[in-house]
């Protein structure tokens, strides 16, 4: 009988091994199938980084997918065309608008069947829907600060899993209102607030995780491409919810909630927050750094808490605010998101209205995804420009300036036909969402890795939380402002959004002037702008 060591000894593998069918294994000779050979040629840290990039992309896309649901089903809950009539009856589950005697000379005496859901079928329906948007985004922006503070101090994987699972639960409960025939505004309001609390943990964590795995090299492109998760989530939210937008809209909540729940479980089981967890070197975060070796990374894990230097501890909010550029870009993001979310939440409704193209609710939800497609393109363009120039304020300002005339063109020429509307919608998405993508991802990661902090990666969540929290306040007030201004006409809504973009430009003037001065100095000295930035950061 063979000894234990002999029985456990691995047999040598030769190229003469025959397959079951009797011929030589070509895959074995070549090192496996093509995709496996590709994986075997990659470094461990590259494979881990790619996996975490994909996983964080998908989980945050689910967060945005759940946010987009109310936007897709607005036309199922409220119709301004029906509310204009003076006498309204409710029969079964259909809103019947009967013309008044005063209007009978102008409108045929035929009942108009409209989509509805109590209490949104009243004259203040648009305000109620705007209030739901406000409640979610306002709570989200406030809780974002506390979530970023907590994320720096506990296990990010556990916190992200909890937030994603809670989001799927509250979204599903909101959809139950349709099946349970619930018509209480308080019901919708409470679960919108709870959803805002749950979703606030997502962004600071996923940005910090991606920044941990990807260093300064090509940060603008990588993070801008990754940041398209918001647009992908918006598209999924519209497409999936749009299937039931004019029918059993409860499923518009249930299906996205199920998808989010599955991704939450995968995050818990497979997310690697930091390269040190799997003995991988950390990427270079600054131009003056050398790449950390695996042995150095392992050694850092063995250091006790009392021996950790101050630079490795999480910074306070006051210290984060003092970082140059945080306040300017946070305020600019407020007005950028004011415009972006106003369109994001009301674009399907606009397309459904007579002032738009007059599309049905389901078609309007599908067509509005082109706005998000434009956002993906704009984010990539801004990220590439940032990588090439290193000028974050200049990259944002150029797109902001172009966005103002694009809004005018979309309002006055978008109704000509569907093709022109889609083209202009994409252009608006590029110019409006491009600066947002750059600020919330690449700019936040760069400021969170400010040279004044040296190697304090733990500042990323705090800085990201502050910037996105201020920006999310704009996300909260934008849709509400549209609901308030809408009764005066869509022209005034567009003018309001144009003014918001202009204020964002004014806020970025100071960092823009500094970048222009650095460009001129670089031209005088013959050095590139990126080199000048590096030398300045080392002082």
C-alpha cells in the first residue's frame, strides 16, 4: 500500500496526456481556453482590480436603478392634461375627466380616460410628486455626510451590503402599494425617506474602493468610465420600470428590488475593499510615490492601532473642507446636479406632455434613456480631457458653457420631430452630465488623495461624501423647483435650468483662473502643466 505522502503527491503533467475522446488536448498544450490563457497572463492585482471595478459598478447601478422608478411611472400617477378639466370622477381604477359646461363649446362632451393614482390625481399632483423627489434626495444628501464618516471607521463591505439590501427592501415595499391598493401619501413619503437613508451609504464606499485599486495613472478615464454606472442604472430603471409604466406599475418596483437584493449578496461574499486584504500592492496615488510592494502592504497590516501614524488615520470634516478645491467643486456640483436631476426626474413627463412630443408614458420612459447615454459619453470625454491636461476646472467649465445654448435648442427645436429630439437630448446629456461625472469621481478621488494628506487614502470617503452631499442637495431642490415652476410653463423651467448652469460656471472661475495661470507659467518655463502641478504639490 502506498504511503500517505505518495498518495497525495501530484502526478506530473505532460503534453502526451490524452483527452477522453482519445486525441491530444490542444487546450492543455496551449495553457487552456483563450479566455483562461488571457487571465493567466494577468497580474493578481490586475484581476482583483478588474473584479472590484465590475462589482462596484453593478451595485451602484442598482442604487440608481431604484431611484429612477418614480421618474418612469409619473405619467401613471398624474396627468396634467386631465387635471385641467373642472369636474373629475373616479370610476373603478380609471380617472374620468368630464368637460365643464363652460368648456363644452370648445371640447366635445366625451369622457377622457387618464392614468391615475390617488392622491396624485389631484390638482397638486405635480407638487406631491416633487415632494417625494425632494424628501428622498434631501434625506440622502444629509445622511451622506454621516455615512461617509462611518465608512472611514468600519468595514466598508458590511456597510455597503447593509445599504444595498435595505434599498431593495424599501423599494419592494413601495411597490406593494399598488397590489395592496394603498393611496396614502404618507406611505410613499416614509419609504422614500427610508430609501434615501439606505442609499446614502453607497457612493462614499464605492468611490473609495475603486480609488484603492486604481491609482493616479489614467484616473480620469477609468473613474469616468466607471462612473457611467449612474447612467447605466438610470437606463435600467427606465427600461425595466417602463415595461409596466402604463399598467401594473407595482412590478416596476418589485423587479428592480429583486435584482438589487441579489447584487447585495454578491457584494457581501466577494467584494475586496483594499488590496492589502489579499496581499496585493497598493497603486501609486501621487506622482512622487513609488509603488508599494506586497511585503510593505503585509507589514502595514501587522502594525497595531497605537503605532499607526497620524497620516493614516481618518481625517475630520473640518480638515477635509480645508483641502483646496473641495468647497468650490462641491458648490459647483450643487448647481450642476440641480439641473441634471431636474431633467432626470421630469424628462419622461415632459416627453409625455403636449409641450414635448406627446409620447405615451411607456415610450417616453424608453426615449429618455438617450439623455443618460449622452451622460456616459460626456463623462468619458471629461475624464479623457482631465487625464490629458490635468485641468479639472477647465474641463468642467467648457462643458457647462456649451450646455446653456443646448438647453435652448432642445426646448425650441426638440419638438420638431423625434429624431431631432433624440439628438439634442444626447447633446444635453453630454454637456450637463459630463462635469458631474468628473467631479463626483475623478476630482473627488484626487482631492481625497491630496498631497497635503500624503498617503492618507482614508480621506477619500470623507471628501467624496462632502462633495456629493452638497451636490445631492441640488439634486433634491431641482425636481421640486420644476414642480413649482411648471404651472407657469416649460419655457420658465428651461430658463431656470440655464441660470443654474451659469451659477456653476461663476463658482468655478477661481480654480479656473488658477489653472490658466499655471498653463501660462508652464508655457514660459517649457514644462508641461502636469509637471508644474506635481512640483507645486511637493512644496
